[in-house]
C-alpha cells in the first residue's frame, strides 16, 4: 500500500478477463484493492489470493486441542469417580475414543468459525467501501485505495484497460 490512502477508485467491468488483467496491474502497483463479483469464480479467487488459506491451521490446532481436552475430561472424570466395570482398568482407553472424537470435531469446527470471522473481517461487513448494487447483479467491481495524486492515473488506467466506467470517491 502506498502512503496515505484518502481516495478510492471504483471500476465497473462487464468482462471477467478485463477485471483479471486490472487486478494483476493493481497488485503489481502495490495498491490495496477489493473485488466485487456477482458470482463465485475460482479465477478471481486465484488472482486475488493465490496462497492457501490460513484457516486450515486454526482448524488443525482446534482439533488437536479438542482431542486432548476430550481425552483429559474423560480420564479425569473416571479417576475422580472410579467405576469398575468387569476386570477393566479405571482408565480404559476404548471408552474414551468417542469423547475424544466428538470434542475434536467440536473444537475444530469452533476454531474454523472463529478463523473465518477473523480472516473475512466480519466486524467490517456493514462498511462496504465502494460497493455498487450492480456488482451483485451482472457487473464486476474493482475498488482501489489510493492517495489523491495517484487516483486520477488509476482511473485513467482502468478506463483504458476495459472498465466501462470509473469514478473517484473519498474514502471514509
């Protein structure tokens, strides 16, 4: 990101290819940007965020923690309230697999949910900077954050490279 970004440039695209080309040029320029699309598209996802999602690490950590917590709960409860069944030991692992498995699923799911909220910036969901209702209907949108000096050149670049229209607005 370059300097103080007090302007946004909103580009409206009809064709996906034009949008993808502009995403690459904006990325190479070092600008912060946001893309709006009327439908999910793997090409847009790959162009905007080619790395694997870090959410999977949260899921793994949550699952490991859940498995350990489930086993610990079952073992500590059986040691605190011993109940002999047949000739089995008080701490008998086959009976604890179910609790460990269920807690693994529970904590992995909760960690995934929290990671999705964090990485999708859900608390910022109501502030859709540069959103236009056409982006949910049939157009693609590219919103670029820029400072006052670069905004005009970005607008010109978007218009020259396939944008139907582009406008500059103040960032809130």
